[in-house]
C-alpha cells in the first residue's frame, strides 16, 4: 500500500483504520454492530483479534471470525496470571503504526492496559477509537479520541407503532398510516443498557463555548466540543440516536432551530435556555 503522508486529512469514508480486538475483554455478540460503527469512521483495512483460541472461554469467537473476515492471532498463555495477549496486540499495533499506512486505530477492549498504547498512537498524529464496556477505566477512555460503550451497540432499536392506526368497520386493522407492519423489535432486559440522566451542565457548557454573541451555537461545533472534552459522550447513552434528538427532547433546557446557511445547506443551531 502507499505510504500515507502525515499531512493528509482524508474524508471519514476514506480513512484507513486498523481494528485490533482483545478477545479476552470483548464480546462476540456485539462484533457485527461494532464493525458497523467502525464503518462510520473509515475503512477497516486490518481486522485482527488476539487471544488463546485453544481456551474454552473463547470458543464463541470461532463462528464469528470467518463471517466478518477477522484474522485471529493465536497467543498461548506462557505463564499463569500473565497476559501475553496484551503484549502481542501492543507489538502489532506499533508495527502497524510505523508502516505509516493508517489514519487511525480501533482498539476493542475494556482493559486499562492499553492506555499508554492509545496515548502513543495519538502522539504519532493518529486517531484512536476505543470500544469497551461501561466498566472500562477512565484512563483508557480519556486516552482515546472517541470511545464507544458496547452496551449501546448491543441494544436493539425499538420500532414504535403509530398512534394513527385505523380500525376499519369490518374489524380489520388498517396499517396504512402505521410505521411498522411487524411487531416492535425491542432490546431484552439482558441487553438493554441502563440509560443515564442527560448531562445538562455539560451540554450547556458546550453550547456556551461554541456560541456567538446572541448565544446561538451551530450543532456541529457543539458536538465537536463534546467529543474533545468527553471522548465517551454518546447520545445513545441517554436514549437518543442523535445529539439533535436529545436536545429536542428537553425544550425547557434548550431551543433548537433549523437554518438555511448559504453554501452549506441546512444546519441546526441551538441555544441554552436561561
């Protein structure tokens, strides 16, 4: 592959990414949604998973690897109580970093042992996306540019039935105005993440930081601020797919309006209510 220049800033759709998975600290149940999330940030040119696949604890991964074209890197446990898997993943990450072929790395683990690796990759000018469970220690979370909790990937999206379903005179239900013709797909209690209360103070601070003299801030700038100060900020943690949906849900705290900006189309602007 062509050596990548440190000055190049490719579009998200063309960013070259290396996805490195710690099998000991990741769940195969989320891998399909996780790779879909990775696709938002770029192209996964490398997909590797590290672990001792002779262990019965990792048997669930075997059916997942072939389906998603993930290359397993076998690492035997040389000594009891020592994690050789982490060392192998870190060595591989550094080797890949020095090829200069990648724009970013996706580190899939809930283990704080990868904190220094994330810091080192960012020092090299690469973007680091972390993926792990809510139990992931803060040092690793904050060492990443963006951190996604896998609980939000594990939950199914409920399909809401419309209030406008019509009952015909012959007793049959008309679905003409209904949003779904099939039963709602709802996450089970075992997979549904516990939603957090909205971080009103953080949102207000982000709006203030990005606002003009009238107190209005472009929504994209607010999102950028949130990602910088809180790599793990994710509207899905609060029950919404998008930041705009989260703000719309709380009109007593925020005013949101859509404006047409010459040259850039329509944009959302938000202002915190006093």
